[in-house]
């Protein structure tokens, strides 16, 4: 809680700097609002008040896209109520025209639906997906698409208990995620044919933070091409579990939302998700501070 509060204060300081450096017409937060949470709530609720969505010039589009990216960054610090209200307020303004609806739905997909986006945050994406569906009430295909994406994005969010699954190690030993005992558990989803996995795997195996006594790494192949996984000849560190998902259960049953590999899920001792589908560097950053 203290770290989140400190992060919130730091972020608001950054926003003040942003106000002085960008042309985006950010709202002025009343001096009478002193608490960081309240200031953030006000800023997000009024974020788009001064932006002219009706101006479709390229200059204004570029300004709006930068403003949207900053908006997503700020949303990551809000609670569920703040994010939900801010998202609804955004849609009310951005989707008021057909052009805005088309333009900003693409930006949402680009920044939140793209697995390689540095701003991807499923906790935030859930609110966008939930609140976008009423705008496609007469478009069955898109409404069903967003409903499916919402179901996937809601899986294994930070704070929830990670979905349990079975695994089989290279020596045939069977186990389950729920039985692994460690202060931290890093579930490393990979694929033998994934080029990024091939690049990161040797680096990760040499990383001291991933060889700590209080960290257990489960490197798991979640699909059904067992032979491709079997041909892998990596020599894993002793605290790593090298395994596959029987019958490709993880992918077949869509137990986890894995739009791309590698994918890292960091869990605590109670199997609660700390980081979902996290960037490798973010995993290391967290472990270095805890």
C-alpha cells in the first residue's frame, strides 16, 4: 500500500511536469483537492474536457493519440471505480461521432490489445472492453468479439489466485502449479518455435535474480506439440522446473490469456498473481526490489 501511495505521488509530480511540456489541454486540478487519490480521480474524470474531438486534422489526431497514451498510463494508478468512470467519460466524448468511434477503437486495440505494447495493462483493458460493448449493440460480430476478449482479459488478473494446471517434467514427474512452494513463483510460458523465447531463455537462465532460493521458475510449454518441446536441449538451473502441459491443456482450454510468447506471470507464495503477462525487465525490476 505504501509503495502504491508513493508511486501515485511520483506520478502526479510527473503529470505536473507534463502539463508544462505538452500542448494537450489537460484540466487544471483545483488547489482545494489535496489528497493524491482525489487529485488523480479529478484529473482522469476531467481529462478530456478541453480536447476537441471534432477536430480531425492530423495535428490534432497526433495530439489526441499522445494524450490517449498518457491517459492510459495514468489509469494504471487508479482504483476500479476511478478507471471505470474515466473510461465511460472517455467513450461519451470520443465515440460521439462515427469518425471518433472508428479512430479511437483502433487506438484502444493498438495500445491495449497489442501484446507487444508497452502500455498494455489487462486490468485497464477490462474496463475499456466492458464499456465499449454498448456502442456496438447492433453489430453482433463486434459485440461478440469484444465479449470474448473481455473474458480472456479478465483471466488471472493481478490480485487473483492463478488458475491451477497440471504439468509433466522432462523426466516424467507430474505436478501441479498449486503444489509449488516458494515465496515467488515465476511461470514462464514459452514455445519451441518462438524466436523471442529462444533469445530470452539463455539470458534468463543466467540471471542471478531467477536463481534465488526464494524464487521458483516453472518454464512450461502450454501447447500440444510435445515432440518439438522434447527436442529442447537447454540445461535449466536447479531451481527451475522444465515441463509441458499434458495434452496442451493450457492452450486447449484457454486457461491463461497468452496472445504471444514468451509470457511471464509472477505469483506470490499463495499463488496470487503479482504480475500478469509481464515484460521480462519488469519481472526483474520487481524481484530486485523485493
